[in-house]
C-alpha cells in the first residue's frame, strides 16, 4: 500500500471523472445572488460534511461515510483511491490605517468590488494505491492530517496603493481512510469493497459553539473516486440479475457509488453524497460552473446578468468563484445563452401497425404509410385552431377588454393556485403579451412585469409569466 502519485493511466482515468467530481465538490458552494449578505449564503455547505466526532453528538450531521460496492478484479489488480474534500478557510478583511496598523473591518470598498468576511473552500486530496490482495484480511488504513495555517494577501486599490489585506486561517483537520474487501460465495469471483472516510479531529467545542465553529474542523463535500487497474465494478443501480442479492446487501451510509467515466467502461466509481445516475455527465450546453445547488443555467445566467452594479461589486468581493460567475454572465454571447434554452437528449419514433383508418369519425387520414400519424400542426399548438390568435384575441376582465400589446393589468394572484413566486408579484403592474386558450377551455394571460430588467429577453425568447383573468385588474392601456 502506498500514498504515492498515481500511474499515468490511473491519473488519466481520474481526470476523465473529475469534471463531475468537481461539480460534487462545489455543489451549493455559493448560491445566487452570489453575495455573502444573502440569507441563503449564511448557512454554508449542505452536502457531504463530515464533522468532528465531538460535534457529531450535538447535531444531525455525521463524522464518517461508508461506501460498499461490488467489483470483479483480475489477478494482480490494484485499486487506486482518491478522497476529495474542501478544507474551510476563514477569511477576514483588514484595512490599512495611516499609522501602518491593520484593523479588522466588516467590509472594504474597492473600485470594482466590496471585500467582506467569508469562508472559502480549499480543495484537498488524499491519494491511496493498494493491491486488491492487500485489501483482504484486515485491509489497509491510511490516516491523514491537514495542518493549521495562516496566510495574508495584500489588497491594492486601482492606483496600486496598499489599502488593506485579507487574512485566511485554516484549522487542523484529521481523518482516516479504511479500505477492505471480501470475496463473496458463488460461481463468479466477485468481491465486496468497503471504503470508509472518517473525520478523526480531536477538536472539542465549547458549550456555545455552533455549526460555523465546527466547519473549519470538518471535511466538507467529501467524496471518493475508485479505480481498478484490471477488472470492473458492477452497477449498484442496474446490476446483472445474478448480483442483485449481493448488491442489496451492500451497506452505503451518507454516500452512494455510481459508475463514472465513459459509458462503455466500468473500471471507475464515484461515491458521492449527492445521488447520481451511472456515468453522470455535465450538460454540453453548460458554459461553466455556476456553483448554485441544483442549478438551472439559463435562469441563473439571466438573473445574474440582471443584478445591479452594486450587487455585482459585492458578489465579486465575496469569492473568486462568484466573481467568475458574474464575469461569465456579463460576457455570455447570445448564441451561448440560446443553447441553454432547452435541449433534446434523445428521440425515439413511435411506430405501430399501419392503419389507414382515421382515429376519430371525420378525422382526415394523416398516416405517412408506416402507421405513424403526423398531423400538419400539433394539437397543442394554437395554430391548429384557425379561430385562435394569441396576439389578437381579447378577454373581458371586469367588463373591460384585455388584449396583447396595449393592455396593462395589476397582478392579484389567487391563493388557491399561486406559489410563493406569484405572491411576491402581488400589486405589481404588468404588460399583457398574449391571450392564450388551453385545451380545457381555460384562458390565460401571458405577461411581463413592468420594471423587470429582463423583460426584453423574456419577449425575445417567449418566456412569460401566466395568470388567469380573475387574478388581474385592468389598468389604463398603453
């Protein structure tokens, strides 16, 4: 067993999986609107946090992860393991005084950003290489330590003058990786691999310590990459029939292993605190990491671009990764943004026995000769009914006609069918963009909110807010 650098082949395999592993590492790292002052950025890091054992007794978080999966190694195979986590480093902001003393301050204003205190995440890795034979019996145990440290970074203004500094402090964290394997009974040479990552830090909280006090001593967003040099792993979500019983007997706590890398290979596993499918991949349309949990790139890009200049200054000063998101949203070309507006991952042709009979009495025969009925216009398209025109139709609201283009309304969302987003718009004025009829005979008003900086983009892309006539009040027309 070694903790040396991986072989070039193993390093190549891990590189293929690190794009997904990085998404796990930074999932929820900083949430829109990417400012430290935002309420949802005050409760940091929700996934894979392994806290010190002394803190675990006082909270619902855990001090270890336990992974079990099945593998079919060939003779002489080696197992390479990479434990990845973030080490929280606490950043404070200090301003330079005329007498040369640095004074800790809540914020420091620069021409392009506002620096504020923040917990940054420094990526850490623990690498282990061992033969499969070493895993049997007592297995292997690898303790690791990341020492405490303090660093300072000078802060200069636009003219190059020293105006302050950032002080970053990391606390010591300790952990251990335990690896073992056992061959299972049966006609195949299958082994159950167990991998445990544990926080062994000896930090003791004082009676008033909260979660923020425990984070610098924690392994944050912890997860594993496992690679066999010769052999393969079995899928835990879609195993072969003969292995389903053994898979069900595997014990996975606070993590879940999936096959990673290319879909045609099974020598690599990512064990993640976030549930994934086998062979997960980053959407090819994604222009870059946005770090927001369960991110939807198009919405985040549009909303980030619509932040005020002052909000962007604070976001840039919150974290370097947040600053990169702001710059990405500000510089994203229209054709890149357009790619985010929906994507079809797979198509399949629905076919059946050829038939020349219409589906309903009076329906024309629209068969293409292969049993596939393709109407000229889909049933859900307003153009399928020549009597409907969303741009010209009108609907009476409180006895007044409301139509697209010239009508303004006051939004009064109804509680019986509104969500929280709708309720935030109560009392706002809006421009009617279309009058739509659904297949059940209902009428809906497509609107853009007046004063919304993204209204022009919504019109261009046809993405509107929708309300029913009894949820609005007519205002004077434009």
